[in-house]
């Protein structure tokens, strides 16, 4: 509407989790035949932060990186996207995490790369409660309106799981909103008790999870049962793959927000793009269903590229000229 004011973005979104350097065969060939690789950057929470930054949201990132060239590249990328990296520590001993994409194709013809992770002794796997006492981390968390973390962070190591437990306590005590994307990765919980993952989900004010993940971790994707499992949650966004998202809120009827139909190039990173779009729209005070719809638009932009994030982000509603705020 002409002359209307653009709603202000509220506070800082703080994303907490590991960044990984990603190596992908430059040619679309099996790993055994690949001679050259393209370097990019991934990691669930950093993917969210990078997309939030491109959408013009005030965003900070809490993590640990190695003392290596990969870390320098990650920091430069994050800084260019407008992310505050003051709370990213440098580990003088452990390396920056790494994963390699092995190209593949699913039965339906869509791309389904296999991921090979090299992160068990990474700098971020050494996250511990001591990191939360770092003055830079304390300062970033103090100005947060939302703290976003995923189950991947809790799964990195026993010390990272305790880090997440203490983080949730401090976020709750401050009255800040805790956003959790379940991001269940079975390999991280192999031969381990997944109690930290369940505890992190139970602590969420905003819980994002796929129906398949809900069945795998909690034994159900039934909306009524999920409401009972997560009484603290102000909102559960139950992602139903290509069908869309079911919004579950206390005292309100379930609402289905359909996803967009696109020709999928690769699904990796679509969930992170959805989370970023949703959080950005909520920071703009858009209604929940409109925020979910914008999350779908961001996810669609990620689905049509090989990269872990959208190459072109849609315009955040209410931004000048309906254009992205940063390159």
C-alpha cells in the first residue's frame, strides 16, 4: 500500500552450529572418477544464517572453526553475507569440518547425493559449556530475539550435547525464543542414546521437523500425539515433504500450508532455506501461515540448484522494491 510503513525487523537471530567445507566433483561423475572438486560451504545452522543475512535480517553465528584456510574462507563468506562472526572461536588444534558430496540419482530421477562427513574431531565437535561463558558468546546471546539450533549440533559429541542442554537453559531464562530444527541424522546417533536430541526438541518454542523424522525419533507423526509430546512448543511445523507443512498451535485448529511445485535438482539444503525464510518472515511480524508460505518459497529456490543454499533468494515481503537486501 502506498505510504505504508515497512514493519521493523525485531532483534537478532542467533544461529548456533557447525560449518563445514563442502567438496563436490566439478564434473557430475562418481567420486572414483572425479579429478577436480568445487569448494563450497555447508552446515545446517550456517546455511540458515547465510540465507537470513541475504534477506536483510540481523543475524549472528556461534560456532568453532579450525585455525586453517578453510576457516578463513568460511569467515569471509559469512561476513560478506552480513553475519556477525564475533562469537565464532578459533580452535588451534582441531580442523574445520568437511564433507564430500558423491553425486547420485534416485529411482524417480531426482538428484540424491550421498554425503561423506569428516567431522568427528572437528573444531565444532569440541563445543562445550565453556564456550557459553566466552564474553563474545554472552554478548551475542544477550541481544538475541531468537536462537536457532538443530539436532545436528547436539549430535556432534557428548560435550556438544551438554552445550545444547545448557544453551537451552540460558535461552529459557532470558525469555528468548528457541527455534529448533530436529534435523535427525541417524549416523550421528549410531550406538549412542538420542536423549539429547529428544531433550532439545522438547525445549523448543518453535519446533520444525519432518513427518519422517517424527516417526523415526518419536514413533509418530500424528498431530495430536505430537502436541502431547511437546507441551512447551508455541508452534510445531510438521513438514510433509512435497505436500507442505502442517501448522500445530495450542488452542488453534491444525492448518495445512501447501508447498510449491518445482522440478527438483537436489533436496540438500531445502530444509535450511525453509527455516531461514520462515524465521525472516516472523522477524518481519508476518502472520504464521504467511511466514510458512515464504519459507516454502525459499525452500523452492534451494531445490532447483545443486548448491546447499538458494542462489537467488525471494524478496522478503515488505522489503523495498521487493528485492533481496544483500548480494
